[in-house]
């Protein structure tokens, strides 16, 4: 009888131990689940806040790009080298009868620089002033004059004519497109 009693007590202890171990495992699992759920919820709220911040920053960047494109229409659509050469070609077209000499594009201090010489022969003085005014309207690439010479030539039909030589630099930002 004592042996049967001990067997029953042993079975009771074993079943109680297994149940206690099972309950401890469930408790640890639930504690870890709750901890991870809290961590997940805080990270989700941080991600949501960051997404809103990123959206506002993207809107600011789009607005700045639009403002920059209003000043410099080819921003982001052509390389800096193409913008320099396009501006030089536009100058040649807008200043009729001029001779344009271009040098190699140089890199200086974060800028691309295109040295050029423009020579206009037998131009009216008013055309020279209008041409220089036109050059000053360039915002990007912008024009920097190095030298300017004006030589008076003969008068034709009562109007003074002159020969103009401009040595100038077309400058724009260096986008790293050329090596």
C-alpha cells in the first residue's frame, strides 16, 4: 500500500512538475511576445513619423527644384557640358555676324568654365550695347567678362561702326559628367 501511495505521489509530482514547466514556458513566451509587440508598436510609430517627415521633405525638394527650373530651365535635363555648349551656340545665333572662338572646357573650384572670344565687325554702337545687355541676361550658365575692346571703324551712311572683341567665360556648376 505504501508503494502504491508513493507511486501515486511520484506521478503527482511529475505531472505537477511538467505542468509547472509548461506554464513557465508559456509565461516566458507571452512575456517575450508582449515585449516584442511593444517594441514593434514603438518602431511602427517612429516609421510613421519618419514617413510623414520624408513626405514633407520630398515636397520641399520638389518645390526647390521647380524654383530652380524657373531660373535654369535645363536643370536636371542636360549635363553641365551640354548647357555650356548650348549657351555658346545660342550666343552665336543671337549675335548675328559674329565670330566665336571656343577654348577647352576647364574645371575650377566646383565650376565648369568655357573660355570664349566673340568678335563682331562693323557693328553699330547700339547693337553692341544691346548685345552686351543680352549677355548679361544669362543666369545659368552665367557670363563673366574678362576683356572688352571696342575699335571705331569707318562711318557708313552717317552711323558710327565699330569692331568689338569680347573675351569672356561661360560658367556653370560642375555636375561631374565630364572627366
